[in-house]
């Protein structure tokens, strides 16, 4: 039997999964349904409201409305609401949170009603488990290297294609506290962010957190990825203790030349600075391995919704998954990918020229490791607890990973 803390939200959900619907059905006129996310009022996700508007105009049975909830308390809020028989009709979540929703009975089984595109992304295909589907992809966010080419020109450097070139540029631009060569999250104050950043580095070294048989932490490849990050921290190349909003501001102010971020941030940065819009470019990470992390956002139908609302949610999701709308989303969401395995079109590049350097492919690894399932939060915690000790210099990389391996195995027993 698996060990670890069981979330209070899970208990609430299990106790109340049979509650009545979320409301919005009945009476005259179209049935109101809602779609929740944490960034529907900010670029590029605000463009998704156009998809909602087009759906509303295409028929008169349902009206879909956006429901924006701040990210800080987003998952706790929507899961508590859903567990109480309330909340949005359609709930978009971080991929790491989906297993809990399915395990707790919060996510409706939509296998029979959903109409999937023919050419699925690797992540979308993974959402069907043992022939059952409880979610579809809203957006996928591949992580890439964002480059301020104007800063590279100042030191006569080309965009780095190898790890050694990447290190050389980062070192040359480091003149703390005025400028730094790079930045990444490295404390438990930003658990999701630190996990994403570490995942990029260990995948780049050829390592993985786990496979279907269990944790794979005590390997030379994982140790190489963690060691590289620690070297950047110890040498002062990154601003120690700085959070993501701060170092992202430093990037668009021209004080950091290189970042690993999701593709969507390239458009956000370009919108914040005319100079950066002219000089920003996107490339794959400068690692020997091509593997990269994709931060994915699936969406599920609230099992507590009324039958009318569930029917409306299915109608909207089928509309969203249609070929034309999938292409529209790729073109309008500025670097976000979707359910279908689509490449960026010329329209995408015209609106976002910095994306031309990205080779869109289907190899992005979800940041939720395989074989972990609903134990992901506990699995991640025991690893980050040890990595915090490693980064603080309390234990060696090898000893920290060995203990993390032992703790992670115990978590998944």
C-alpha cells in the first residue's frame, strides 16, 4: 500500500462526490457553463476567450464563460469547490494535479462522448489510461532557451549550441549585482518552478526522475544535471534567492542574457519591451540530449456538474478539439501548443517572429514523472527536501541523491 500524507482535499472530495450539480442549468435560455484557469485575463491566454465567443455564436444551447482564479490558491480552491458539489464546469489544472482529481472522483469519465483529433500529441495520448479518458489537453508549454541576442552581440557571441558555449556566455555576462549570466528557481518557496527547472537540467544530461518501475535518481546522468546547477549557484552566475518574477524582470530589462522558460513567456517578454521584441529569440536547450520539459495543462469536466452542464462541457471541448479551432489556438496563443500534434504555422511566425528558431516536435516530457501517479506531491517533496540540503552544501550531490532515491522508493511502496 502506498505511503504518504493523504490530502484533506481528497477526503473532502471522496465524501462529497455524489453531491448535486454546480448550478447554471434549468430555466429558459441557454445553459451557462464555465471554464476555469489562472491566467485567462492575461496574454496569451486571454485570446482563448475568443474561442469561447465563437462557440457561443455557433449555437444557442450553451453559453461558456471564463472563470479566472489566481494561481496561488487555484488548485486548492477548485478542488474544494468541486468536492463540495460546486465550482466551474470545466477545470483546467497543472498536469501534476490531474491524478488527484481522477483518484478522488472529481473528474467525469468522458471516454464515450469526447471526439479526439486524429493526430494526437504524445501528452494527449497519455491521458487515456486503460481505455478510459477523464481529461483532454487545454495547452502544452514546452520549455526552451530564451535569448536576448542584443546582449550576446555586445560580447561578440553567437547563440550557444553547446553546453560549454552556454557556460562561457553566462560567465562573461556575470557582474553581480548589476548583471547575471542566467537564473533559475532553486528553493522550496517555488516548488513547481524549482521542479520544472531541475527537470530541464537533468533531462538535458540524459537523466530521469523515474520510469515505470520506480525512481531513477541515483544515476550519473541525474547527478550531472544537479551538479551543473549547483556550480551555477556556487559561482554566482545566478542571483541567489531571487524568485521568478524578479529574474524575469531582470531579463526583460536587459540584465540577464539567457533563460530557460516556456515558449509562452517569449511573447509575454516581447510585449513588455519593444527592444526585447526586436532581439529575443528562442532555441532548444544547449544540452547534448534533446529532451525537454513541457508544462501541460489538461482540463476535466467537473463530476458534480448537472447533466445539462456536462453535455455543454462536452460540446465545448469537442468544439475546442476540432481541427480548425486547434489551428486557431496554436496561431493565437503565442507559443502554446495544444492537443493535436501541430507545428507552428506561418501565421504564428508572423505574429511571433521570435518563435522561428523553435523546432516544434512531439518529444516534450511532462514534468510529472512516469509511474508516480497520485503520489507525485509526496514523491516531489522527499526529493526536493534532499536537493535543498545539496544546494546548501550540507551533503554531496551523490549522497543527497542516494537518500532521495531511498525516500522516493519508500513513498511509492
